[in-house]
């Protein structure tokens, strides 16, 4: 009996503290990009959590019908070309969207923003394609969101007068466009940033616009520019906006962040809003990274507004370590069934040199406190001469949690998710 009790105790410890299962997404057979499987996006079908779609640079698509246990992959095409920055969505009619940059006959970024739709999870995107109005300027770093009340699509991005230009007369601005017909047609883009940035693709450039939808259809957007986070909103589906963006928080040392071993990194913000029936309904959140605690100590931050963006809380640190090491490339989402916040980011708190883990953070009290969980099965050792991409991503619905990240180990790039349920997080905590 003593032996049996001891064995049961050991098994309990093993189950409670084992790693979360990591799954590798297969590289499509026709993937040709040298740095395929960076900059991933993932989305859970809210009407069927066993269906999950994902995308990665440059033009790769993945889907799972068993909750992420197994995946199929393919490379997609568009009549306007595909040049990365994938953003995945599924609307309430269970239509599957792949947003991306343009590349028309080798002319990158000048063809507007592209939206491709498939009515089947297998990703037959060629039939339904739409794009925003294009001009001679450069269009980069888009993100999109769906209004679940009417399935209207809202997209924001950065327009450069001339990409990487150092001319003082060239500007970057944040643009907005919407589609009311499933992504086939898009409204004329509206400039929603009153104060432009430069075009250097650096700290003074206006970038990182991620839209969010509020409980009554409000559209909220934050972005970075000139060592600060800025905010604008619309209450009439993008017809009108504040005449001038509002200040949210400082971003000391800017959004361009130097991380040893990483080709490039940024702290660009992610915006979301609680549309659940929780007591935090209507709260707007913005998540970013910066180096206010030192260039050798990048941290993850969260600010929130409970009055529609009129005022903002002081930033709270999401990573709960005292290691004074780097946490970087964060993304955030909300489980709209309960209002819980989830974050995914790279983390070096336990590692020496440049070895890197992946962590998940959760807040169940409206962003007041955070629990941290290591979710990668083993650390990786990146090298800064291999392009690593600019973001991670995460999708959560009804307690089903699917983060996605790039792993770069010994110069090999692979793409991963972890199979996590919210109830699993109570079994292993990192205090």
C-alpha cells in the first residue's frame, strides 16, 4: 500500500508539472521563401473549436480539424501577389480569411492590402479575392478584425510615402478600411493618424495598428510613434474618428528593440476589447514591449481603459520574473466567453546566453494581476543573421488556447503551437 501511494504521488506530480504538448506545423511542399514559417497568425473557429487555421510568411496556409493535434499545409497564390504579413480570421458564417501584403509582378507593397476568402477550411482562396484601393505609395503591416454582430471586416495598416526614405517630406500614416461583403470590396482608405511619422521604418515611424471591436461595434486602434503609444476610435463603423489621436503611454527607447541573437525585434502594440458578459465588458486593452527598465531587460506591458479610451491606466508588467532578462515579441487576445486575457511572448528568464523559451501569461481579473507559464518543451538558440519575423500570435475561445510561434534553433526555422486548455493552467504555475 505504501508503494502504491508513493507511485500515485509521483504520477500526480508528473501530470501536474509536465510540459504542455507542442505540435510542429508542417512546411508546405511548395514553400519557396528562404525564411518560411516566420510571422505566424492563428485563429480558432468560435463555432467549432476543433477547426483552426494559421498562416506564415510569405504565402503559407495551415489548417487543423482536430483542435491542432495534426495539420495540413499548402502555399497560396493571389492575382495581386502574396508578400507576407499574414492575418487569419473566421467570421460567424464560418468563412475563412487570409489577409496579406501585395506583390504585383515583383513590385512589392504598392498594390494595397489583400483579402482572400475561402468558404471551406481547406483554403480554396482563389475564388474570393478583394483589395483596398491602391496608389503609388507603400502599404505595410496590416491587421484585421471581424465585427461578430454583422460580419463586417475592419483593417488598419501603415502607409509609407516612400518606404525606408530619409526625406523629411516623406511621411507614414495609419490607414483604415472596411468591407461589408465578406472581403470582396473595401472602402476608400481613411487616414486616422493626425500626426504622421517618418518613413525610416524606425522609432519615429507610425506602425503597429491592430484594430479591435467593442461591445457596441466601436472600433479601437492603437499604434506606436515617437517613443509613445497612441489611440483613436470610431463609433460609426469608421466613418468618423477623433480629429487627433490620444496619448496612451510612453514607450521608452522606442518600438525598435535590440535583442541579442535576434535579427530584429519590435515592441509594437496589440489592441483588444472585452465583448464578453464579464464584469470587465467594454474594457479596452493595449499590450506592448519596451526597455524602460534597461536595454538588457526588455519587458511586456499592459495598459487599459474602462471609459472607451478617454483615460488609461498606468502600465502594468505582464512578465512576473525578477531576472532582468529579455521578454519580447508579445501578442495578446481575449477569450470572449469569459473576459480572460492571454499573452504569448519569448522569454529568457531561465536561460543563459541567448537561449530562449516561450511563455504564456493569463489574467483573470481584468489585467490587474498575471500568471506566467512556460509552454515550450525546450529552449532554442537563435542566430541574428537569420530573419526571425516580427510577431507571434495567439487565439483563445471557450478555454481552448492555441498560441503560435517561430522556433529558430541552430539556423533551422520551424513553426509550433501548444495544445492547452485553460483548466491546464491551474496545474502548473510559475510564480
